[in-house]
C-alpha cells in the first residue's frame, strides 16, 4: 500500500470525508519525509561533529544561537518572496540552500570548526526559507477540520523517515576511521535534499492575488489583538525548552555512551515513540482537548527533567528522551493547530499567513536564543549542575502556555 492509500484509509473506524487529506497535503508530507530522511542523517550528527572537532560546549552553543537568530531573518525574506511569487518558490529555495550548505560542509570537512560562524549563518538562513515555505503550505493544504489530523500524520511520516536515517548514519560513522563517516553521511543527505527538491516540482503553484507584505503592520496588530499576542508569547515559552533540546541531547548521549552508532539506534527508538504519539493524536485528538494536551505535555517534560537533576547518566538521559518523545508531539501539534485556527480569525483572514508565520518563528527563536544563552552563561561544561537546572526551569515554564492559549474551536 502506498503512502496515499495509507493516509486516506486506515484500518478501523472510517475517516469522515471532511477530515480526509487532499493530493497537495499528501505531496507535502511526502516531500517533508524525504527532507527529514536527509536531515535525520546529517542534522542529527552535525552538532556532534562540531563537538568531536572542538569538544567545546561554547562552540556548539554559539553555533546554535547564530542559527536561531538567522532563521527568523530567512523567514522574513522568504515570506516576502512567497508573497511576491509563491510559497513554493521559497520552499524550493530552502531545500536548495540546505543542499548547498551540506555540500560546503563536505568540501570543508574539518575546517567547519574554524568557520563555524559562517556555516551557522548559512544554515539558519536556509532553514528560514524552508520552514516559512513549509509552514505556509501546511496552512494551505489543510483545513480547520482536518488540520490536527494532518499535523499528526505529518509527524508520523516525518519520524518514520527519521527512523532509518540515524541507524544508517550511526553505523557509517561508527565503523569509519576518524571523522570520514561524517563526511559520507553528509554526502548521502545532500542527495536526499536534491530528491526532495525534484519531488516538490509536483506541487501546484498558486500565486497569491494579494502581494502586499504586511510585516510592518505586525506591531499594530499586537496592540489591537491581545489573543494573538498571547499566542506569540506561548511560542516564545515553547522555544525556551526547544532551544536546548535541539542541540544538547546528542552531546549528552555521546558523553554517556561514546559511540555514534548507539546514538543512532537510540534515535530510532525515540522517533518510534514520537510516531506512535503522533499517530494516536491523528486518530483521537480534537480541538477541544488542546489545553489538556499542553498540561499533560508540560508535566511530562518536568518529570523527565527531574531525572537529569538527580544525575546525568545513560539511563536518566534515555528516560528523559523517552518522556520528551511523548510530550513534544502533544505540545507541538496542539500549539501549531491553535495558531493556524487563530490565523483565520485575524484581519484579512489567511491573506497575512506569511507575515503571521514569520512572527511565530521570530518569537519561538527568541525563546531558543534566551535558553541556550542562559545555558552557556551558567554551564561551562557538561558536568555542571546548572545544565539540568536550566533545563528544568525551562520545562517548568511550559506550564504558562496553558494560560496563554484559549479554547480551540473549529
């Protein structure tokens, strides 16, 4: 059974016609899955590659902060191009720039550590282009009725594609001498990004009739619409925890096991848990339970963080990552679905979706920058007690999201 057949018909309770996915929705999930297969090989080990070259937490932290700062800029520029041309132009540029980034990494090899600032600038800008295109596409190809199901299924296939990547990459890196396995892994990822770019040509373009870019009106909208402003602060709080989680886990795992292949196998386990959670959400979740999902998710990450406060050992890191793999889909799908519903209630309805997605990413990345900066200020190395304490504090902050989002109605 192909992806389309699987998506459109599950065993069990039939899916109502209004909740079924369109051809465009299925295509975007396919492209995103191919992209994730490449990213799960390269992105999973890029920070670890920097760590192996430098063994300096500060280098990894600064690299991550620069990426988070550049991504909103890529969002803003990409949003302007999407408005003038089409969101697919931005989306394809994002895939192309990501492929170029890893091609340069392949050429530079060990010199990546010497020029990590420049690599971070390109990585963040490419990510901004990709994600503004994709997030707008997610809004366009789904509806208020089937969006939470679309997001759940997207997470299932996104992580299914990510299951094989870490195993392949970890095995290659673990069996290669020195750092040659990293270079080969980045080469495979480069090929997958090219495939994703080719498949993206099958998605139909729909140029927007309204080409005005309203980014300069966002401060005015913040003053006029407190509900939307609260949702932006919800993303900022969400970004506090996400910022640390995007680069720290693999370093912690490497410190406790010392082998990239084992990290890859563990990554499969974590992705499997995310898949199961995403699938359950696609089948069972509804808009009415949004605040409950946030409450459960926040509680889970706090409990998981307490294990690391107790001690940073292999078993505590694994427990924490398993708990995170359950909680993250709950929070991410809920807050994204809520925001997309909110877009339809704002002035000009969906015509400002590019600008609204740019603002969403700006606030979330601001949270990421704040948390990683705090981590670098208080934690000089991986043995510092402040590392798990900062993680715990950002986890506790997730509870405020419960009060920042309203009831979702579709």
